[in-house]
C-alpha cells in the first residue's frame, strides 16, 4: 500500500519541545568536552611482509606519516589475518623501546646509503643518485668485459649471449612482482647465475 | 519458537559501562527499553520467515544482488511495541509525557488508516512526520523506530540469517534486507571487518580497506579516527563520499559473535557527534545527531 505524504499528526500545540535522547540520559554533550586534539586520525595501508618468501599480507596503521601499528591483513588469502612473531614486530623496524618502555626511533634502521670502498674498513654516507649510478656503471662494465656470445660445444659454435661474471641473488624482502622484474632484468643482461634466499 | 534478539542485553550493558564511561547515565533507560522489548516479544510472538530456496539464494548473492527481504510488518504489533517504548521513555522522564502522548496518538491514527501489514518504508515515513511536526527530535526518532523495527526484523529473519551464505557476499549493503550498515566489528580471531545490519542483524565480512557505501579503495581517501581513551570504537570514513560508520574492536570485547552491537552503538553516540562535526554524514542514513548539536568545532 502506497502512502501519500499526509500528516498523521494534528497537533494542537501539545508539544512545546521535541523529545531528545538527552532527556533520557543519552547525552552526547560530553563530546563538546573532548579536546579536538584527542581525536586521532589514522590511515590503514596494506602491504606485504618483507621477512620471508611466504608474502603475508599486512595492514599498517599510519598516523601523521608514522607507523603506529601493524597487523595481519584479514583479507589476504595467504595469512588470513595472522602473522608470525617476526611479522608481528613490523612496528619495531621503525621503533624500539627505551628503558621506560616508551617507543623511540630505531637507531639501527638505515635511512641513507652507506658505502664501504674496496679495502676500506669504514663506511661513508652517499646519496642515492651516486649509489644507483655507481651500481649501474659497475654492472655494465663487468658485463661488457665478460660477455660471451658463443661457446664451442663438441666442435660446433653455439650462441649463448651470457655473462658468468655476475650472479644475481633475489630477495625475500621484495614482493613477487619486484622479483619477477629483477629476474627479467637479469636475463636481459645475460646473467645466468640467478638464485633466491628464500628456503621454505 | 520465540526469538529474543536482545536476550543478553544486561551483560552487554555491563560490558558497555566498563568500556564507555559516559554511558552509565543512560543505563536505567536502556535497561528499561530492552526489558520492554523482550517482554513484548514474549507476549506477542510473531510468525518467523520460512526457509529460502538455498540454490536461488546462492545464485542471487553470487550475482552481487542483495536478497532484499523486506517483510511487511503487522501494523498493530509495531504500533503496540512503539507505545511500550513510549511508556518506558515517559517513566524515565516525566517531562516527556506530552510528547509520548502525541506519539501514541499518531500511532493510533496510523493504525486506523493502516490496519493491516505495512512495509518498513511506511513506518519510516511516520518517523519523518513525527520529526517534522516537532514531536521527536531526530535522535529520539531514530532510536525509537530503529529499535522497534529491528526487533521485528531480527525475530522474523533470524532463521534465514542463520543459514545465509554471507561468505560469498562482497557488497557493502546487507545481503539479506539490503540496508546500509551503521556499525560493525573487527573479529577478534583474525581482525576481519564484519559489518552488521542495524535492521536485521546480519553480519558479513567486508574488505578491510574499502568504503562500503561508494566502494572507494583509494587508501589516501580512507581512514578512521578514534578518541584517546576510547579506542574500542573507531569511526571509519571515506573522503570521497564523506560518509562514516563505526567499528568496534572485537579483541577488546572478548565475545566473538555474541555481542549486541546495537547497545555499543548507543553507548558511543558521542562518536557520531564527533563524526558529524568533522564533516561526515552517516552512510546508513540513520541520523543520530540533531542539527542543533552539530557545531563546527573549527568555528
């Protein structure tokens, strides 16, 4: 049955003021006493755990650009919300606790490039541009100096287009997608010694 | 078979008192209302829903369509319960006597004009009329009508709800009745976000980082806020559609699956007010805050 917009009420001024929940004790006014600073805005980001090759999903809680908590991603098909003891401690990559149990920035966390020159006993700080240029230069030089186009197999020249002077070690700290790209890149350069650290 | 949707309300109220300090003041009223609801249900049992065709249900949900079960409700039963709640309100605060009298009269008039079964929409229209005519403020109207209608829906649909395959449902609205949720919880066992339909009580797991109202998955536009000292309740929001819903942290409730989130919602109306003041509106369409209470805190 379709009702029209008719008034059910024929009020005769019986109600001076409308009934509110405050009248029965459900007073929201206490909100006005809450200092705006006590409201904490947080964002949730999903990511992949960097500790091993399982690739568990993690939800990181970030407040003002700083990670405040990490928990297993319940929507992730691999771990379904769980995390191992290492994964659960993601927060401690960024923060450790002082003597009083208060979090402080982890002093062992690398936040810039450290370089130890051949023969040197100490590290020096470098920037990322220098680091990437140097790595690229050395890979290219090593590859070019040791590139083999063909080898003799039973008296027959066989094209191989490879270098045996470089080996590539993948990382469980990288995502599947990153490792896929690294693998492609290594193959494109002619690297044939490719391995991965994960053993599960 | 009689189904009491809010059977263990006393335990839940105790839990809410422990979790939310400012709820204590409302306890006598809340206890009275839930006692009245249970009493009414026991005295006036209703016919419960027949089982749904399992295959058809499965196919509908898999297509991403809600079952949209919106049973017509017996007008006299709903108005009867409405009156009972009105009496509880009147007994809590005698100054609301006149308002409750008008509510009762409006109910009688509604019953005279609609003696048979009516849908949810018609009762919601009655609610809007009462607000328009200044008998009830928006918050009180939302409270009375949501608690009464949900009592009937939860009784009627519980047998269906229990066998519903919510695991295949990925939508943001209720798979059973199609309503939009206002609250939910993080399941303590795995942290999954379970939304709960405020109307029929169906719970379903929804993606942790996704807006149930507009489907937005952009992390930068999604988030939640909590209030220091009251971290059990989080207000999740979406900056694309500017809507919010409340999520209760199940790990702090220690009662997976048996919580009465309706009571937790009532105990945290402060969060609704804060959300409104922060510029978000309820995605459920349930307005728990009166216009006069929304003051921009930045002013």
